[in-house]
């Protein structure tokens, strides 16, 4: 092979989700789209709030056309970073400045840039807790470092701190958490965050080097029943926050997000400089300018999250009633369900015979479970219920 | 240092262009913006063609709001890739299909993705010819490979093929060319492209492995007096084209471009797969979706290039008249001028005393010359001419 074998493999290996997607397309052609129940894709199903398109049109009509589409500074438009700082400061009583933020082309960019900025050697390890977003492995390994996974706490899908402690060692560079969680829908509790902060702080003293807590929180605003997502910078000084507007503003294709390096981070100016350097090396010149300018007005808004709540409530109640073992998610738009016989690979395949597309959570580091994305048409959920019932009954 | 030293350095080192920019800002505050003649920045000064904003507004008004801002496939929207293939096929009599294209977040992304996809070892070398865009070094070194620079051919700023041949060795993985060229404004002639193709073909046979010719051509449509830019895939089979709409559509902030892997490339499917894998590893999920959708209608359009031509003609004729030694650029929006005493560092500093901001071409691998960006207000050029005259006279 004359190209990079590593890149070739990453470019050819089909994900389980992709396989399901292709199956769904074939089936839809065969038996009609309305008879395929696709719970596999984690794309927002509600439109962006009106503010987004209205503001884009206003900018295109009223503002200097050369500046609108021009380069912003590499860190991002000053007005955009100020709007974000102001919003967070008001909501969380923090004291961020525009200079704490670096605008990015979405969550994946935020994560790759942070990992490239903090990894110093191939011996470095970055930890996460199962279940976790599978691309973490790709992004971490892209830096030469190793992703170390803490097994899932299957009781309540918080972070297993005892197992975490066993795995932390002198090579541990960072711990990455994702809350509200994809795929479990869990919002890590304040107690969990406090205990994790205590553990990391103890360990960074023991090893005499910084352990960063990287939080990946594109689902922050997608929560139900008034659940509060703890703002992690308030619990642990060496926290780096990564964010994206893909889910909150329903803009996954527009690639717009940010990295927050608070002043409390040790040598925060050096960390921020390394973030700038990593962005440059990876080819991120600036975040899309029109979207940055739109944010000045639309920061803090969301699509109609109540639509997801309606889906969650219907699906959770009905599946529980049928007899499935699953937990009620507090956030994001995923439900995590145990395979009735414990074999999630077999279960997701058997589900396909009922035209139900459920993702085996093996790739999320949690075999035995499936992920059900309920960012779907409400009527599709209704239509799918008899299929879920037949599927369950087939195990009795 | 607890962060990556390499990334920290890249994030803190100020470029010569940035220094000039800061100087210009200070001076403008002091003596008025109209008295500072800033020829340092390579940003389009003409607005995007009307089609762009009109089409964006139409899409936002008429199309499904969830799909408009939704993820496209990693390769990019099928309709967009088809529009690009159709346009090139018609213009250059090629036979590309949508599957030859991979949409990216602009030229820098195109280049980093290509470099990461083809580099297999830290011994790999990627060559370019001076003068060259300085970020090539950052992007190539980000893969672990080495950038090898062929000294400039100062007679006509084509590629010095004799020196190129001396530098090609068993580690040479690719040769990257940029035409129309930043900073020289040269469009490499068909003879040069043919001779380079012949050289690379001979060398890849000699070393029995592929040498890719990577072309970076964001300035392709910005040419004057009917000059033709040879389409390199027609001259050399193992050509990978990288492109961006930053210059042709005046959209540098929007981050939209593509990579073209023609079928003629050896093992083209594997190369394309490696491109997909590299995009994934670097955190590029998809190119901005709204901009992709806009392109279906606007591919092949440009801003009013005649504005640049007017600037070029005025500035070239006047500087020549004053006595400077410079070449008339056929493309892009840069002019390359010799420092009267041969010391471009001293010359660009002395120019600052006349409030003329000219970039020392040392960082472009070509000391002794300065780059003059004429993507500026036409009246600023007129106002600057006495300063250019005094500067020249100071060397007599």
C-alpha cells in the first residue's frame, strides 16, 4: 500500500451505524419508508430556532458583504466570543472573557484540537468511561496517544470511580467525559462530578503533573424535567470544555462550536496557545464566518426540545410496559436498553427482521445494550410499537 | 511544559504578516487609516458574486430546514459533487464523477487531509518549489514528514526542474505546486507542467513507487489577459487536486473546498479511502452544509476579477515607471518585487517608514523579494504611489 494504511483502514471500515443505514435504505425501497423504523441516527429532527435563519438573512442583506464571508481571526470573531462568554457568565455565574474561547468547526474539531494540543508523547493516555462516543478512539489515536476505557457502571451509568482510580497512572494526561451522554442519555450527577474532581486532583498531586478534565457537551441544553447539568469548570480547575451548536441549534452540518480554556487552568495561556497551534497544524483556519456572526444574536437559544421530550415519554413508557429493561434518559436524545438475552449483537440483528434499526452498543464500549435514537418523527414511534412488542415476545 | 511544545510554538510564533498587521493598526490609530498603505493581506477585496447570497437566502426560505443544516455524507452532498464534476468536465473535457470528489472545509483542510492520507513514515518527503505558501511547512510537518524546498528560479519564477531532479530521492512521496502562485502571481506554463510530469514519471519508475503531484489551486479562476491555467490531471496520472472557493467566490471565512482524486491515480479507490480516513481522524465530519448546497447553483461563477486587473495594471505600470524591478503577474492578486538593494528584510522595514506594508518574501522561501497584495481599494493604490516613489529614491 502506497497510502497510509491507518488512514485507509479508517476510511474503509464501515461502522455498525452505517451498515444499519444501508440496510434501512434497501428495506425502504422494498417495503416502503413508512414500514422501516429507523432509530439508528443521532441527527436532530427538529429545525433550528427561527432566530438562526432570520439572522443569517439579515446579515446577508444588511452587512458589508466582503466582511460577512471574510476570514475571522483564528480564535474567532471577537463579538461572537463575547456573546458566548456573556451568556455563560450570566447562566453559570462564571467570569470568562472572550480570550478564553477558541471557535471551531464543531465538536469533532474541538476534540481533535484539544487532544493534539495536550498530547506530548506516544506514551500519553487519555481516559474515558463507557459507554462513550466511539470516535473518541479515532481522535485520540490520531495524536499517537492511547484511549483507556473505564468499564461501564451498569447500575446507573454514572462513572465507575473505583475502576477509574485503578486505571489512572503516570501516563494519564486527561479524562474525557460526555454529559448528557451519548449513548446512555445520562446526565452525570453533581456527586459524580465532585467525586471525579476529587480523584483527578488527588492523582495529579500524586504524579506531580496536570490531568485535564475534558468535557464534551453538545447536548448540554437538551435535558428534560428541569435537570441541571453541572458546569464542570466550577468543580475542577484544569477543565477544558468543548462544545458544538450541532444539537442545541440543530446545525450539525454547519460545523460550528468552541473550546473554552478557563483562566483557572494551570498555565492557561500556554494551553490556549497550544490550542491555537493545534488548530493551525490540523488545517483549521477559522470557524465558518457567517455562522459565527449569526451566533452573536442566537447564543443560548434552542430548537423546541419539548418535541424530543414527547418522543422520550411515549417510547420509554411503552417499552417499559412491554417489559424491556431500560433507563429513562434525563438528556440528549438517546435511550439505552438491555438486550433481553444479553446478546446485543444478536438482538439488534433480530430487530432488523422486524424492520427496527437499533444500534448495538458494543462500539460504545458497552455490549449487552442497544442505543435507541428518538430524534425521529413522533408518528414513526407510534407505528413501531407493535414491532417492539413482537420482538420482545420472541424472547419469551 | 505540560502541553505539546510543538503546538505551543506554532500557536505563539507571530508571522511577519501578523507583525505588519499590528503595526498597520497602530499607525492607523496615529495618523489615520487613509495614510497607511497596507499591501500585506491576501484577502479578497471584492464581494462574492450575487448568486451566492441570493442562493443562500432562497435555500433558507424554500428548502426543508432540518435537511439544509443537517449532516451531509462525509464525502459531501452528492448534488454538490455532481455540479463540480459537471462544471470541470465541460470546461476541461475531463470525465470525473461525483465519487472522485471529497468536500472539505477549505484549502488548508484539503491539504492537511491529503498529506495525512499519503504520508506513511517519518522518512517521507514532500517537495515544493520556492516561492511557496509558508503554511505548507506546518501542514507537512504535522504529518511527521519533511518539506523539501526547491530554490526559486529567479529568472521567471517557474519551477527549477534541474534543482528539483537533484532533490528527488527514494523518500519523495509528493510534489506540491501552487499555480496561479502565491506569492509570485506566476501561472506555471504548460511547458513547465509537461516537464515536471516527465521528471516525476521518470523518478517514480526509477524508485518503483508512486510520486503524487498535489496541486493547490484556489486562484485558478483569478487570471488576466486570457491566460490559461493548465489542468494538471491531463498531464500526469498521479495528480491529486486541492481547491477552495475562498478566492474565486470571495468566501475565505466560510471554509469550503474539495479534494479531487481522479480514477487515473494508481489505486485511486485506496487513495480516496485514505482521504476519507484522514478527514475523519483530523475531525472533519463534513464540509459546511449550507455552503455545499449553495454551490450547486454557483459553481463556476466568480466575483468581478476585473477589479483586481485594474489594480494590477495601475500598480505594475507605476512601479515599473518609478524604476522597481518586478514581474507582471498573470494570476492571483500578488505582485513579486525585488528589493532595490537585495535585502528584503531591510527594504520592508524601510517601507514601513513610508507607511507602506510590504511582506518580506523570506518566509516564502525567497529572500530578496517582497510580496505586494493588490486585493485592496483602488484609491489606496493611487494614494500610495508617492510613497513608493520616495522609497525608491531613498536607494539612489
